[in-house]
């Protein structure tokens, strides 16, 4: 059973990487999709932060290709494949969903994030640190941030909170969730580094806006990294 799963994961990874080229470009939810129009969601990172997707795609392809080639029957690799495959299949159709419905897109990305985090937690740090654990870590880290960004935009867009308040709420969730996940895999800080990258993007996007979102994002990013360092030393 492990060999077919390795092939399925490889094909799902390729489809995931190709999807942005055949799906209409997605540059964020449009203000008109919400009852409350917000031109610049405070929780959304600056555009440059999304460049990390090129690294994520490449690393996941290397993971799936190496797993199919050299680790088809390895139990540690096999354990990761079901949850990671779910995240990738959903990710393949997510761009199309996001363009049509922010609510459904948020629901889907939450399942993606949960599946990616599960895959990360199932992946042992050794021996295949950089081809098994690290690719799942960067994927899970970015989806942790992206899912909370989506929730924050939804909260503000539907008027449940103000724009800045939604950002503060989601940053608070990051401060709890990211260290909790990282504590389970203390020897793979790529997860926290990715979350911190997203938070730095939030800080850049909010610099000079008159709110304190930028400062809060920087502080929480530093705390996430500090927690990762503490877990590393104690492991």
C-alpha cells in the first residue's frame, strides 16, 4: 500500500505546483466580496512574503520525488503521506475556491493547515531531516499563518471586528498555536522560522499606518522564535 501512496503523493504535489499556472491569478480577496469593504486587511502580509511559495513548491517536489524514488516502503515516510496528500489535493483547488467564496476558502484552508500540521508532527526529524521533516515544516508553518490571515480577513470583512482588531486577535492565536506545534518537534525550527517570516510580512505591510499592528507582529514573531530556541535547547 505504501508504494501507491508514494505515487499518489508525487502526482498530487505536481498538480499542486502546476495549479497556479492554470488557475486565474489570486492576489487576495477582493473588497467587494465582503459586506464591509476593507482595501488593505491589516493581517495580510506584504506581497514580497508570498515569494516563499517558490521554496515551498520546490521543497515539496523534492520530498515527493525522493520519497517515490528511495523511500517508498519506509514506514516513517509512509506515515506522513495521507495527511500531506489531503493538504496538497485541497491546495490544488484552493485558488479557484478563493476567487469564488472567501467563506469556503477559509474553511478549506483550515483543513489544509490542520492536515499539513499533522503531517509535520508525524514526520521524524531524523534521519531524513531536510527531505522529510523540513518540507512538511515549511508547508505547515506557512499554512498556519495563511489560515489565520484568512480568518482575520473574514472577521473584519463581515464586521465582527474592526480591521486592526482582527489582526490583533489572529496575532494572539499565532502566539499560542505556533509554540504549541513547535514544542512537539523542537529539533525542526523551520516551522517557527516560516511563521516568523509571515509575521515580518504583516509588520512591513502595516508600517506607518498609524496602528500598532506592525509592532505587535514584530514582538510576536520574536516571541515565536524565542520559544523555538528554548525548545531546541531543551530537546
